C-alpha cells in the first residue's frame, strides 16, 4: 500500500505544480532520467540482486512474453487504423515493455520478501530488450526493427549489461564509486513519478476514452493469456510461480512518457496510459497474491 500512496502523492505533485515550471521542464527531466538516474537504477538493481545461472531462463521468458505483447499491440494499432501518428505511436509504445523495477520491486519485497526481487529482476532483463530495443525503435519511427549495436549506445541498456556481468562475476565496486551512483539512483523514482503527473491530463483521458478502453482491455487480455501460459512452465517453488504469473500483467513502462517527450508524440496520452495501468496492475497484483496464498 505504501508504494501506491507514494505513487499517487508524487504524481499529484507533478500535476498540481506543473504551472510553476517552464514548458520544457519535461524534456529536461526526461534527459536526466535516460542518461543518469535510470541507468544508475538499472545497474544497482541488477548488480545487487542474487542471480544464479539456473535462474537465467526467467530472462528468456520475460523476453518472449514482452515480444508477444508487442505483436499483440501491433495488430491492435493496425486494426484501429488511427490516422494521427502522435496517438497511434503512443498506443504501440504502451505495448513495448513493462514497468517492473519501479513498480514491482517494492511490492515484491513487501509481499514476499527480498528474495522475490531476484525473479522480477531477471524477467526485467528480458523485458528491457523489448523496452530499450523495440520501444526505442518504435519511438524513432522504425516500426520495431533495431540492431543490437543500437542498444549498446543506449545508457540504460549499457547499465543493464554491466550490472549483469558484475553480478555473475562477483565484481564489487568500491564505496568511492558506489556512493555517488546511489545518490543519482535515489532521484530516479521521484523524477519519473513527477513526470507522470506533469503530463497527466484529465481532458486527454476524456478525449481518448474509447481508444484508452480498447487499448487497456487488449493489454490486460494479452497479459492474462501469457500469465495462464506460464502455469505450464515447471517451477521449483511458489515464489517462482507467482513471479511468472504476475509479471505479464504489470503496468506500461514509464519510458513511454520519456520516448513521447523526446519524439514529440502525445505525452499526455502516454502519461494517462501509464497512470491507469499502474492503478489496474496494483489491484491485480494483490488479487493474484491472495489467489496463490490461498492455494487456488
């Protein structure tokens, strides 16, 4: 519950006080997030998680699950045949990756303990390839095609690879280096949540209510289908089971807002999708948690 309260309070701050800031504030914040705070968050999240080689199949499942979601979104956008590229691209971007680290890490620790973060972190690695690869490509008008070399120029993905390498080889950075990294990382949650509020618009939700309803319904139907498929995957414990089941139904990644700002798409629509999916997923996480705890 604390995670939801934090999200709501900071988003409200961004929404209520946005008139105090110049119009280019969102662009400045998105630049800070992509190049500094998000890479530090990704690096610390991956490098500090307890990763075993036997758990690496979570990365593949995360990648395949998010890839299926992307193709589902692509089919939806083609069926909707939206003429406004600023709107259609945001809709497709909302299917390009999940908000796992910021949304699920604190919830997982609260519900099942610190070890649960490992499984979500590994799923997030697969998710990150879609988010930082296909998502960035879609945002730049390339329709989802990308080269691995393009990913290696993107700070969050570089941080992800470094974090995994450091983790698997047991490399630990000295406090002299880690201390400033942690300070930069601590600003990430606030900046992204504030950005959601800064671009949140009630009028946009009303204006695009039909498209939003179809988009969110499709996203969660695809997510549920993938979650049900994960029940066929053999696991070693209940923690692995619940992690695999919940992950496909997590919110749209907040990077959608950043991509929208950087490429002049409808950032208010992007913020609306991110906010609404965060609320829906929060409810679903607790329902799924109760379901598994009661052995259903």
